[in-house]
């Protein structure tokens, strides 16, 4: 019995060590001279994609490296760090969480262990405080326990609201909020010197946006419109490859507006939720996650618009 437990403990240690050693790095796509992004899969997070279904960006400054997003799990964060070390000798000096969703913050544990400060919008931190454990449980259910090794809920210790300039002498890096959008505490990162905008989950590309019960669709559209005042030349969306305004407008803003317009027209004709589920979304069927999200999105947006009719 004793032997078995020692063997089991040894077995666990070996499997942890193997997971640690498997940190092979993530492919970094160069966006500009100083910006790189590990482009996530445009599908649901899974064991196959290592939970890497959103963009993890890397900004080089003379003072060190700024990382946008903690990543979906400890191991993914370690993989990103491996890639950064292959790119530069500069240390990582800040980690930014784009919101309070799992793929933004669940890798924080890794960065915390490295002693790197983590920052997020105060609403994102509140979201992690309230729902972080449930988010971690969901991640384990979705990806399996293999990807959960060492992953924990680590709160960003730096909070801001409105806008905030990272205290880095070498480079102006602005954290911006435009109002409610996809989920609580959504922020974008703006690099005025290179006119690069890392939008966070305010903008999707190559896959359908996800509308959640706490997503305010009209606010999201308004926030998106505010964001477009920035003179950005290159956009790194929350999901999908780097692109320009036209693509993210079509896939995000115009898609949401289409579902709002269709919902209004159903309500004006005394239609109900069942009609919302039938809204013709075929113009967007080429996008990834369409099958999983299209009908849900229509239902959630319809229900929000329907409430306005009772105000
Ligand atoms: Zn996202």
C-alpha cells in the first residue's frame, strides 16, 4: 500500500514535469517592428488547441516586454513566455488582461509566479472576483485536467478605469475603455507611435462574435463606434488575424446591428423569440463558430431588444 502511494506520487510528479518540459513555445506572428501576436484558433478552446483561442500579443519596448492577455491556462502562459525569450533578451515587465474572461486571465498564475505585475480594468477584476472560480471550473471541464495543472485564479493587482498610460518611460502604451461591450471590463491597448490598436474582445475577425447574457449589445455597438475615432492603421482583434477596420466592422459591428434590426422588425410585427431563432444569418455562415453561436446570439439579442419594448 505504502509502495503504491509512493509510486502514485512519483507518477504525478513525472507527469507534472513532463507537462512543464513540453513548453515548446507558440508561433509569434510579427505585426510591426515591435508588435507580435500569438494568433489563437478561431474556434472554441479545447485540449487540441491548448486553450489558445484568442490573441496573445507581445509589445517590445526599450524597458521590457508588455504582454496582452494572461492566456487561458498556466501552461499556455509558459509557452508564450518561451516564445518571448526566443525573440528577445528583454524581461516581461507588464501583463495586461483584456477583460475578465478565462482566456484573458487564467494564465495569470504563471505570470504572478514570475513576479510580473498584472493590470486590468476594475470591472474585469470584479468579474474575476465574482466568477473566477466558476471560469476555472469551466476551463477544466472543457479542456480536461491536463491543461489545468498549476492554473489558479490570480487577480490582477493593478486596477484602472477610464484610460491609463502604462508607467513605462520608453514608450507610450495606452489602455483604453469605450464603455460596455462584449464582457465586463473590456479594454483596448493603443500604441500611438505605430498606430496599432489591440482591440481586445470589442472586435472579432474570422469568427462570429459571442453574445453572452451580460453582453449589452447596444452598448457594444456604441463602444465600437467610439473606438473607430482612433487613427489606427493596423488592428489586432481579440480573435482572428491582424487586419483593418473594414473586416472588424463587418464581422462585429455590422453583425450585431443586423441582429438588432432584425429583432426590432420581428417585435414590430408582433413576433416572438421563435422568430428570432429563424433570423437569416447566412451572410455570416462562412465565419468560424457560426454553428455554435449564431442561433444563441440571435436569441440573446432579441431578448435584450424585447425588454426595451416593455420599458
Ligand atoms: Zn475573447
